[in-house]
């Protein structure tokens, strides 16, 4: 994709990372203050997937985005965003006692796995050192 597209995608991932960082830290603080750690898995995944993995994707697209297919990169971004939103909601409800929402968390987690596979295919030209046309 072009420089402009790569920069836009990197900034979108960065924006999402910051947003989930704020939410994850707020949930951590809320748990610590309430002395109720029941949302630990929700907090952990918002932070490590939402903040850490999205931040790393931002750096990846900033560094190598030009070598990546624009279509695959866009599918990666939107699938990962939908997955994180679903996982956060599903996990929060599940650990809040509404166990009927487990399928929401499960389907969203599988979607995050699928988005990672799209990323793996998108990143292959970079790994193999074969720049791809936009
Ligand atoms: C001020 C900010 C934060 C507070 C107050 C906070 C608070 C907590 C609390 C209370 C727990 C549960 C501990 C337990 O029951 O064992 C926890 C677990 C965890 N937090 Fe945070 N947290 C914060 C920021 C972060 C950040 C920025 C990350 C990652 C980038 C993070 C990642 C994790 C992980 C991975 C766990 C699970 C650890 C385990 O499995 O033992 N937290 N946090
Ligand atoms: C999307 C697919 C994923 C699934 C289905 C999944 C599932 C799980 C499960 C079942 C646990 C144990 C939770 C508990 O009872 O304490 C866990 C914990 C953890 N996972 Fe994941 N995980 C996924 C992705 C990831 C990714 C991508 C990362 C890192 C970037 C990660 C980091 C962690 C950490 C740090 C813990 C320990 C947190 C805790 O103790 O609550 N997970 N995960």
C-alpha cells in the first residue's frame, strides 16, 4: 500500500491501543480499589491484546506497511477491532456472572485468532523480503 495508507493504518492502530490502554488501566484501578479481582482476565486481555498487540501492529505498519497488501491490512485492522470489542464485552459480562455471554467471548476470541492469521499472510512479503506492489 502507499505511504499515506500505511501511515493512516498505523495511526488507527495507535489510536485503538491508547483507547484500550485507558480502559484496561481504568479497569485495573477499579479492581484494585474495590479489592475485587474477578475481572482479572478481562483486564489482562484488554491490556495485552488491546494495548500491547495493537501498539505493536501500529509500529509494524509504520515500519513495513508499504510492503503489505492494502486489502489484507484493512481486513486485519477491522477484524481485530471487532474481535477486541466483542472479547472485552463478552469477558466482562461473563466474569460479571452473566455466563450466558460466553459464546460472545468465544466467537470474538476465534475472530482475533483469524485476524492474526490475516496479519500473518499480510506480513509474509516482509518476512520473505519480497516487496509487494500496492
Ligand atoms: C495502574 C494500572 C494498573 C492497575 C491498578 C492494575 C491492576 C491489576 C490487578 C488488581 C490485577 C489482578 C491481580 C491478581 O488478582 O492476581 C492485575 C492483573 C494483571 N494486569 Fe494489571 N493493572 C494495571 C495496569 C496494567 C497494564 C498496563 C498491563 C499490561 C500492559 C496489565 C496487565 C495485567 C496482567 C497481564 C494481569 C494478569 C496477571 C496474572 O495473571 O497474574 N496491567 N492488574
Ligand atoms: C484470542 C485468543 C485468546 C484466548 C482464547 C485466550 C484465553 C485465555 C485463558 C482461558 C486464560 C486463563 C484466564 C484465567 O482463568 O485466568 C488466559 C490468560 C492469559 N492470556 Fe490469553 N487468550 C487469548 C489471547 C491472548 C493473547 C493474544 C495474549 C497476549 C498478547 C494473551 C495473554 C494472556 C495473559 C497474560 C493471561 C494471564 C491473565 C490472567 O491470569 O487472567 N492471551 N487467556
